[in-house]
């Protein structure tokens, strides 16, 4: 039946005017509630206290619990948390949870609760806010335990575990993670493929914990296990976290190549998720490029190129540029003028290795023309302590990159000039080769050896010796022919 037919039938019925007036009153009531709600939203920025009062007045205008009351409480809770009224926020959140059983739909309530928890998670910066967040999670878990909403239970417990991790309460994190793993497993103890996304989030939390506690053995095991999960379509941010921790793990093993690969994948995932962590991971990527001693500019790829001139990454851009040009002065200047780089503990732990590489190359370049120099001269030229110059030179000598001796008493270094030794060694090898050739041709060669030495008389022997001792090394054709003729006649013959 069409809407027009419905209208005609209703118009013929008695009491139509009465029904119309009743609907009008209901619409008027809804309009008043709606107006109050939107008026309160307009006051949020200018007068949050008055806005909270308006929002809290919305539920009272409803004859029974409904959508508008739920919305009003939701907005009031966010504002109370924002301005630091944590006790009031918890009180009104408890009231809000009474709406989820009947007043609003399950999907809408679940989505709203998640949004509230996400909003509060971003603002939980101090200890009081974190305690308030814990109360929120506890109330949520208690409320939804009876509704058998496993999805919301998992999400809330993951958020609570993240809160414990931020507090560095690793005992509580471990306990929660154990519960979550059990909830995501089948009866036989294997991972449930239908909960693969949650499993990856749990792995990400556990990997973060082991990364912070520097338990590389467990971290490596979980990292490899997480990468094998194929049943999930994870949020890019989760994969960004896993790859970032993997990169840090490889860095601790000095596996620069795999670390660079993981940091690049982490950056790409964070960038896709719109996470600000992409800037920090991009710095790690630049750091690994320098540790690899690579000449490839990390900002040449399609993904990183847009960030090359980003002011947040400018210091690292200048640093890698100076490194690849072997400009020690520019490198030291960038570090000196950007001390905030060291605020990141991970960069501070690894930048020393890059600095050492830079200074080692600078020392090699500076001492190249000298055979004798002072340690103080090198230290002054490169603006580094003499003790470090001595350490670098000691490393180069042990590694056989420099041949020299350090006189610690005088603070001098003498470089061994082995060019003459190399020439002498070549002459010795040449002499040995010629001697070997002589033995082969004149002592062992059959063309110059008599078949029956015993029949040679003394004169013949002396003649042969004279021939070998001939300074010119050449026997005239006539003399050789005469020798042979006289020999055949049994006459004594001499070469001279």
C-alpha cells in the first residue's frame, strides 16, 4: 500500500485531529531535546562548564532512556575528562553504561564506547588521567561481561594492557596478555584464524614489552611468529609497531640491512595509518642508512621523498648529507645545533657508532700525507679529545688499515713507509725466478748435458767449464767448429 493510500485512510477515520495533535506534541518534545543538545555543542569551545550542564540536562527531558540522552552523556563525559573532572566523568560513564542494554542498539553502543575510550586514551597523559582510564576500562568490562560481547571485551582488554604498558607495569601486562592469548586460541591451543586481527594486536603489545625490557630472545620469537599470521587484515598501525620493534631488534644485533628493511616497512605502514610515529621511524631509517655506510640517499624513494624538506626531519637530512660527503665539520655542527635529536633514547644509543665512523674516516684522510705526527695535532684539527684520537688510531693499526706505531709517552705516531720494502721484496722474487730458470735450462736441460761424462778427458772438461764461464756468454761459430774437428781427430783443444 502506498503512502498516499495510507494518508487517505487515516483522513477518513474519526479522531484524526486528535492523533495529529498528539504527534505534534511528540515532535515538539523531540525538537526541544535536539535544540538543547545542539546548543550545548555550540558552547563546547567557548564555555565548556556551561556546555556540560546543558548536555547533562538532555537525559532529563526524555520520558524514557533513548538516543538523545545517550548522546548528551557521551559529550558531557568527554568534556569532563578534558578539563580534568575525572571523578564526574567516571560517575556519568557509569550512568551511560546503563543505556547499552536496552536504550540503544548493540552496534551503536559498541561503536560509541570504543570512540569514547579512544578519545580518552589520547588524553591520558598524567597519572590521574591514567587512573581514571583504568576505572573506565574496569567499568566497561564489568558492564559487558553479562552481555557476552566478546569483541568489545577483547578490545577493552587490549586497551587496558596498553595502559599498563605505558605505566611500565610489566607484571600486569603479562597477566592480561596471557588472558588475551587464551581467548584467541582454539581448544587445541592453536591460534583461532577468526581472531587473527586481535592476535596481531596482542603480539604487538607483547613485542613492545620485550623491546622495552630488551629481552631479544623472546622478542625475536614473537616477531617471527607475528609475521607468519596470514588470517588477519590488521590495521597498518599494528604492523607499523611490529616492524618498528623488529628494526630495533636487528639494530641491537648490528644487522643493519634487516633493520633498514624493517624501519622502511614500519614507516610505510605508519604513513598509511596517518600516525605521527612515522616521523620518528623515518629518523631511524636515516640512522640505519648511515650505519650501513651506504651511499644511497634514503629520501630518494617515492615514499620518503615528500618528507625530505619537512622541518621535523631537517636535522637528520643535514646529518646524512654531511655523512655521505665525509664532511666531519658539518656533521659535528648539526649534532651540536640539534641537541633535541638525543632526546630519543634509541637515537642517542646508536648515533655514537655513526659519529665514530665519521671520525675514523676523517682521521684516515687527515694523516694520509704524513709519516710522523702528533696526536694533539689530529685532535685539534678534528676538534675531538686526544684520548679518542689514540683509540681510533689504535683500532686502525690493529685492523691493519694503518701501519704505524704510537708513542704514548711523547704523544706521537710514526707511520711505516714500506714502499722500499715492497721493491726489495719484488727484486728478491725476481732473483729467485731467474735462479730457478738457470737451474732448469743449464743444470737439468738434456740439450746441454753430456750423455757420457766418464769418457771426457780433463781438457774437454776444462774447455766446457771455460765455455760456461765465458763472460760474453757466446761462443764463436768458428771456434766451436774447430773444437768439434779437433776433438774428432783426438787433439787437445782450448777455447782460448
